[in-house]
C-alpha cells in the first residue's frame, strides 16, 4: 500500500524527531515537528502537574490542531508528510494528567477538532523502558524537561502501551528502540524502509537486524 503520510509516535525521549528527520531525508516531502518549546506552561507543568495540567494540555491541543490544519490542507496529495507526532497522542496525555472535570471539558473541545483531522497512512510507534528514556532525556538536557521524574515517565509509558494495545485506526509498526539506533546502524534503517515500502494492514513489529 502507498504510504505518503507517516506519523512517528512514542513516549518522551524515545527518538521520534530523529527518526522523523531521517525518514524525511529518505522520502522527501515535508517534515512536521511538534513545537514543544512554544508551550509556555510546559516547564512549570513538570514542577506542579496538578496546577498546570489543563493549561498545558489545551495549549498543546490548539497548537497541534492549528499545525495539522496548516500542513494537511491539500498537501498530502502532492508529496510525503513525515511528522514526529500523531494527533491522537493528545488524548493519551489528557487521560493521564487531567482531573475528571477538566477531562470532561477537554473531551467536548477535542470532539470538535478530531473529525477534521485525517489519519496518517502509517503510525510508527517507538518504545523503550522508562529508565532508558530517563537517561536519554538527561543527556539531551532540554531546560523544560529538567523536572521530569521517573515516576511520571513510567506512567507516560504505561499510558502509551494501553493506547496502542487497542489501536486499530491505521497500520501500526511497533519498534522497541532499546537495541536500535537508526542514526548509527544503516542496516537497521534500511530494514525499516523495506518494511514501510512493503506495508501491510494491521499491527506489525520490527525486530532489527543485528
């Protein structure tokens, strides 16, 4: 099946942006990156999640919706689009972080948006253990991630696992990145490209070549 719109997903620190850039270099087209640094609430959210969860979530929701509308207006017909996030991920974090009343309001808002967002041809779901993700987050040393703790990261990973365990809206390719480095192992990346070019419906798993 033809794959023109690929969304790369997974928990914080798993390598979404790196892989999205590599796929864009291979296929061409447009690279769409999530704008974490534009969210003014993100840094304080990691310090006080209960207080700033709703503001952080709504800012991301509106930003993601605006960005999706910008790059999906007729462009998928012409070329590839590679994104380092999937719009559906917004609900993963809303479910995890919002209280009951906040989530009810969130659901009302997001229901107005979702019907206008086309699904990707493929979601590539990257996974790794929380301890490995924590190490990667510390190594990249982003200021707004300094207050992420292992307990929260474990909850994020669990929420992703639950979401994609039941996911069947598009083809899904699951990759455990603990022993994968597409940037330094060309044969692993070429194997991934082969799997994408010969994509089949449903959920599949990529076991990298050694």
